[in-house]
C-alpha cells in the first residue's frame, strides 16, 4: 500500500500564515501539519508516500526531504495549481493509483493517531472515513446505509439541505482505495469527468457520479469518538489547536475562549451556570417560527426594551435599564460608582470577579468570611464595613461561587443600614430564583422596595436562571432614575438584538414553565449534592444556587482534578484556586445540570477515585 497526499492548494483563507508557505506547513501546537501526518504514516507499512505539490512546492519538498529522510517520498508537481482544483492534482497521480492500493489524504487535516489504523485494519478494500455531521463541518457530505455502510450518495455543498442534516456524514478526507477500484471504476470516470467538466473541480464529484450511475463498492467507515479537524482558516486553526492540545493546555485554552463551547459537542460544560430546563421546547419553537423575520429586521430601541423588561419583572419601566448581558451594565455601573461616589467601595470576596476587575484596587475594601464554608450574614457585612467610609457596597446573593444566601428580611436590614449611612447598595440577584422557597419571597425587584430604598440597585442576569446566555440579556433596576438614565445612555440604542427582544415579549406565556424549571433545578441540586458528598476527595459546600463550591482534598489539587475530568471524560469544571479570596486554597465550582449529565459527572469522579 502507498499513500497519496494532496498538498497543492494555496490556503488563501489562512491569510498571512500561508503567504510564504503551503497550507500543510502551518503549525498546530508547534508542529507542522505535514510533519504530523508523515509521522503517522511512517507507523504503517507503506511502500512509498506520494505528495502532490503546487503552491510553494519547492519549500515543501525541501522541508520533507530534510526532516523525514527515512521515508520513501516521491513528489508530483501541479504547475497550474492556481487555476485548477484537487481533481487535477489527483489526476496527475493516476498512474501511481493504478499501480497499488492507496491511502488518499488531504494535507490540511489533523486527526488522532488511531484514525489511519482504523482504515488499514478494516477488511473492506475501499473506504471513505466519515464522521457524523456536526455544525462546524463544511464540504462534501455522504448519506450511508446504516446496516451495510454502503455510501448511497455524495452531497456537494450546493446540494446540502439542513432539513436532511441528521442523515449526513462528513467525509474526513481520508480514503482507502484499492488498486482494483481505482483501475476499474475511479480512474476511468476521473478521466471522463475531467474531459467534460475541466480541471477546476473536486475529486469527490467523481465518486458522486459513480454512486449515481453504478454500483459503488466504496463503504463508509465512521470514526466515532476519534478527534479530527479540517483547517481552512484561522478559526479552524484555533479550534484544532485546542482539540489537539495536551490536557493542561487544553483546559487553559478553553477558559480563554470564555464560551463558544458548542464548537466542542463532545464536551459537557459544568463550568458555566445555565438552567438546562428552560426555555421549554415549545418556547424555542415559537422563536424559531419567527426566525427569518427577527433576523432580517432591526430591533427596537431602549425605550421599548426597557418597557418589555419592566413587564418581564413587574417593575416600573422608568426604573429599568437593559444591557447586552449583565456584564455590560456592571461595567457602566462600576464606572458610575467609582467616578461619582467620592469614596471607597465595599466588596465580598470570593465573589463574581467581574465586579472586582472593574474597580480600582486602592479604592476597594474587601471582606473575606473567616470560615471554610464562606458563610456570612447581613450583620457580618455591617460589622465589617461600618466606619470604613465606603460609599457603595456590592454583593451577589446567592453569592458566586460559595452559594451563600441572605434571606430578604436580613437584606432589608442591610438596605436600611446603607440608606441611613449614605451608601449605595448593589445587589446582584442573578441566582435568586434557585434559592429554596418561592422567588417572590426573595427578589428585591419590587417597585415599593426600590422606592423605599432609592440607594438600592438590583442587577439580574437573564442568561443564567432563564437558560438563554446566547441572547445576552441583563437588567439593572433602581428608583434612582438619574442613575438609570445614566446607565442607559452608556449603552448603544440597539444594544439588544431582535431575538432577545422577542424572547422578552413572549416570556409571559411561559412563566409557569419557568417556575417549574427552577423547581427541577432545585431537585437536581439535592441529588447532585448527595452524589458529590460521596466523593472522598471533595468537601462540598451547601448552596442555594445552581452550583456547588467544593474543596479538593489533598493530595489531589483543584488543577489536577479539572485536567483529569476534561482529559478522561470531556467534562469541564471551574478551578477556583486562583480566584481572589481563596489564597490558593484548592476549590472548584461545579454547576448543576440535568439529571443525566449530573450522573455522568458523579461516575467520572468515581472513576478518578478508583
């Protein structure tokens, strides 16, 4: 058997990375694609490797000969690469294909080490390696017979139908082609196709023609569970570098993305804090039904959206500011507090660091609870900040990551104390709906309370408890209408998109479903708490939110646990050891997800224990 690598393309979409080098010379985590591929091929018993060069071909040839002298490598040069496509590059190697069985690979793919072994060990002589279609995939798809794995059809880009996406498999761009199939099927059709259609086509089109007009012996081999990626642009490169990183590096790269984890469908995210039970499928269907119109039309401005936010929470709209996520409002609010309060700002640590990061270090007075559960009360806050000269106090309730919760009666005493002492009180209640009891018993989003305490500013993220982080919605509420006006002026007039606006418009119809979803999270939290408490290297901190803070018991560290869960089970959790307030203590935060995911987490933790 031999290998043929198609490497003539220019890789324009990679920009500066391919200005002076062919695409397969691009490095993924410090290693050229071509070097990785040749190292993998070297583990096979191949007669030779044939590389079809083109753009920057002499550099590629020199690199290969210098770095892989042990391999028998031949080169075929596509001198008209700039006006042909890979069908012509493969045609140039037609004599070699007719002479031996072939592994055919495109040079811009990266895959784990077992992929080629799967192809070689499969008894079928003619194979296309495929993977179940996922949204990031682009290019040629196939439909296959689920029993025989015979390829029924090749689907080019122009014929792709999203309605049929569940039936598609993406070609991995690795083929095993027998000498017999090449001679008797593929090469005759390849010759005829080029004569009719020209050189600027894709070689898969020939396979499509064969499946349509002849009995094609080519079978599909799904590579389920094996990593691979096709690198066409810088985004592809970034994703490939993450997928093929070492475990510790992969964790760092994931966290540096701050989301977008839908690009990695095999991963379970216990890091971000989202309600898995809301919105309901029916609500999602209603939004989908208006997708085209919402996509193509402008959203309303701030006046309409604050009215919708007021309706959403039952608060006077003049008391509401709406943001592109709570983070947008936190940024503006901290700027206002820092510039306007003329004094220091009090903050509990550890807590949601978006607040701390927005405040000047020399103008912040912190409070760290002096107990291993990070518990504190309203009285503790009064004792800590009385006489410190603070002009604003920021708290998260329930707190993140500790899950500490101050009931409303105690919060009202804190409101009263801050009001009497001329202190602005910011209460972030993004997680309050997860606290035991009814949300109406806990929330401060109430006209009478806001009017009673005009120093009170309530922040609430709609992303978290409402399960719609992709919409980027958050609100601030206060009876200080001058502050609310200032907040809104700092946001652009169209800071909320049409999908988010429509979501707020229809939410009222699903409010009962939301309350049910919150109850389900509370039930799941109780079950998860019991499961986590059985893991002997974790000390679980009770929580009134949809996450648990857990101390990792020596000799394991929090970083080691995070790496092991991601590397072995594809589970992402939050390492808190580097957060302010922990002083290096080994803590992790684990989100509450649905029962199925929670069971997977507990089993993964038990596997680590064993």
